């Protein structure tokens, strides 16, 4: 499997050294589900909610859908496919995965491994482009899709016509808000990591940043310095890069289109700005941006970091909420009291999850490279004793998905 992932990553943004982590995330999820499956799937006996059934015993039993279809994306070809397939398998469903036509090898290897260990014949991989996905939707009893809003709408329409349920994780345009009291150096590192991890091809990538005016210039200078230190280029066996190529040529075109549109409307490129070949775009920082620009309204899904100045916290929040997307967001401040609580600004963000990053490294990322808005824990503590304040993640409801 590491060999397959290395081959898959040879033209992707993930450094080859991250291939084993994709396997470890999937196996860790498998172990966790195996540990807790009996509790998750146990019968429930709810208390009567009406006097009409007060003398009745109620029991809710969970039964798996016979066949679950998973249509997975190309940005994390193993981890995202297994994230949806494993719970269904453990629940007792048969699963058919249709991986992206750009990255089928990892999923094929996972299914082959299932067979090698003697797994029952209930796990399959079907390959192809859109017509294969459409055929899958027509045959399964539940479909889980991760990908574009356009394709998600078509799947939802077809699932509705068949009267089967579906789960959709679609587009995002995740905002980062930097308030005046934030640790600027740490926030800058968080912005760079959040925007450029996997070359920005991540559902919770930082796609737009709003910085209050009094710290805007300091923040921008710190971000440009961080980006300037990154090693970028094609993935190599010696793990000598930080930002690699993009997986799909069309996505590289979209990044270039967003940069060109911003320039035409008055934005300035402080670093990067150029497309190099079919699958690579330089990590790019834009300033003097506004909401007339495509890069602030539509999902970029690439190595682009537009930074907009806001008069104050109120304007920053208003601008962050001025979007049809709502997957995740982050607010960088030290204003929350008591320690470990979310600042009041969190309640005003319209996002499915909001990370209140208060001088801390979020989930699973080593200092000094925080990952933004990762909805995995209710509260995450110091990266090292006494080195930084807590981070709080608040699930707010609403919002979309990529």
C-alpha cells in the first residue's frame, strides 16, 4: 500500500513522506469503530414522549442498508474513501466504492487487501468516470458522496427520484478571522499551513482571510515570510518539499483563473502568482482583495491565500458570513475567558464548525504548523506544557460541505 500511495502521490500535493499517514489514519479509524461498534449499533429504548404511549415499551433497532455506494474524491484517495466505507462495513452493509477516475489505485489496493485477509465478498471497487458513478447511484440503497456541488446536486436529484437517502459533502470557502489581540506570528503560520497543506486541496483549507486593520500589515508580512520559506515542486523520494503539484490539471487552471481575475480587479500578488506546467501552481498570496473577486466567492481548492483588510471584528465576521458556503472557519484571538472557553465572536460565525484558535496548534499538527478548523474534538489543549493557550472548537450547525 505505501508503494501504491507513493505512485499516486507522485503527481499530487502530498509529500511522499505522508503516504504512511494515510494508512495509519484509516487503520486508526478501523480500530476505533471496532472498539465502539457494539455501543453505536446497540438497541435503544427511548422513554415515552406522550401519555398516549406511556404504558408502551419502545425499542429502536438499527439495521444496515443492504448496499452502500461511496463516491470518493481525488484529494485524499485512501483516507476519504475509507472514512465512509469502514462504518458501513462494520454496520453490516455491503459497500461499493467508486473512486475518482484520477486516483483509483489506492482504493483498488484497499479492496485487494480486504480480500487477502479473508474478508467476505461484500467490499468492491468500481472504476470509471461520471457514468460509472451514475450507474452506482441507480443500484445502491444509500449513497455517500464527497466532491463538487454540481455533481452533488445531480446525485441528490437522482437519489430523490429513487427515494433513497444520500449524504453529501460538497463545496467550501472557509474563512479565517484574525483579531487585533491574536498572536500574529502563530496566526500567520496557521494561515500558511491551513491554506497550503495538500496544495490547498483540502475540504477545510483556509480559502480567505479577514484581518482587522490595526494588525493587517504585520500579519501580511509574516505570511509572506512563511510562504517564502516553503520548499515547493514535484514530489521526490527524498521528501524534500513542503508543497507539491496539483492532482488534476483542470484544478490548476481554476487557481490560475482566480489569480487572473483578482489581478484584473485590482488585487496585488505579493509572492507566487504563476502556473508552471499542467499540474503546478506557485503558492500565492493576494492582498487588496474584495468580494467582487472570484477568489473570495468561489471555491479555489488550490494554493491561493487571499487576505482582506477589515475595519474591525464586526466587519470581519460580516464578511466571513457573506458566503453560501459554511463548512468550517477559524477565529484567531486570545479574548476568550475563562481559559478554554470560546470567544463571543464564535457564536456569530455561520459555519458548521468554528475553531477558536487562541495561540494554539490545532488538531494533529506539530508546532509550528497549525491546522485550521478540523472538527475532531470538543477542546484541544496545549501542544507542549505552558507553551500556548487552549483551543476550543465549537460546532455551530448549518453550513455546507465540500
